[in-house]
């Protein structure tokens, strides 16, 4: 990595912060239409919440694609799995169907086991040690 | 009334999630990213599930969300500890401006004993 001057770093920080605030403001003020269930009890809140969680998932995907080492990618995959549980919880609030939270429980279990397996594989030792 | 309290809990959880992922993007090191992201996102998701319990009430979905809170609180620190240990053992460097590394000293002690 070659040296980056101070002004370039400040300009990049400014562009990134502006984009982040702009995307969050756009989601909060004018959310995209939410077409799967057109008549829900908390439609405005639920659509804003789902787009905010999708923004967080996009940040995780950025770290998965860019991460310099394998550990970064494993951290990002673990965080993505925990966040999908929250996504299922919001779907449960929206539709009041209890099987969405079943998907969340199963996803959390699978994410935990896969994270343990990947970290042990990265360490270079077996499970029983 | 309980609907509004539950939606406030869900909003707090969403804020924790977004700022945890922002820390995952912005911080300079694997260990710093792990510190920020795991704690923030675990607390945020637990807050979302608790808000779900308050909104839905003690029905099937509410009890399952309480079970999911217990499960996430039990498993997330274990996964984070395993990732940090594996990263340090396979030789991921710390950030440039970090000042102390106690685990490195402990590993040198292990080699002397064995």
C-alpha cells in the first residue's frame, strides 16, 4: 500500500460520510415501496426497518469482498448471520406468523457452528484439541 | 401502548446494528473490527428480538424470540473468542499504532515450557 496524502484521506472520508448520511436520510424520508405484503399493521415502520437492515448487510458484504485476510471475512460472515436473525424478527412483527422466528433460530445455530468450524480450520488444528 | 414501547426497542436495535457494521467497515484491524461488530450487533439483535416479544405478546412467536435471545447471548461470545484466537494463531498482524500484545507473550511462554 503506497502512501496516501492527508488531503486525499480527508476527501475520501468526507465522500463516505456524505454517502452514508444521504442513504440513511433517503431511507428514513422516502422508503422504496414494500410490495410483498401490501396491507400490514406497521407498514411504514417495517419497510424503513427492513431497508436499514439491508444497508447494514451491504456494509458487511463490502467487508467480505474487500477484507485483506481470511479472519476479516469470517467475522463479516458471522455478523451477517446474526443480522439475518434480526431480519426474521422484523418479518415476524410485520406478519405475525411464528415460523419466521423458527427460521431465525435455525439460522443462528447454523451460523454459530459454521463460524466455529471456519475459525478452527484457520487455526490449523482439529476440533478435538 | 406496548406496541410503541416495542417499536422503540426495535429502533434502538437497528441503530446498534448499523453502527456496528459501520465499525466493521471503518476500523483498521481484525481485532478492532471483531470488538466493534460482535458486541454491537449482538446487543442490537437481542434488542430487536425483545421488541418483537413486547409487540407480539406472550404467544408462540414471543416465546420463541425469548429463546432466540438466550441462544444468541450464549453463542456469540464463544464464536468471537474462537475467531480472535484463530486469527492470532495463524499470524494476522495487529494494527500499526497498537501498543501492547499480551497474547504474544503468553505464546512465547508456552514454547519455553514445552
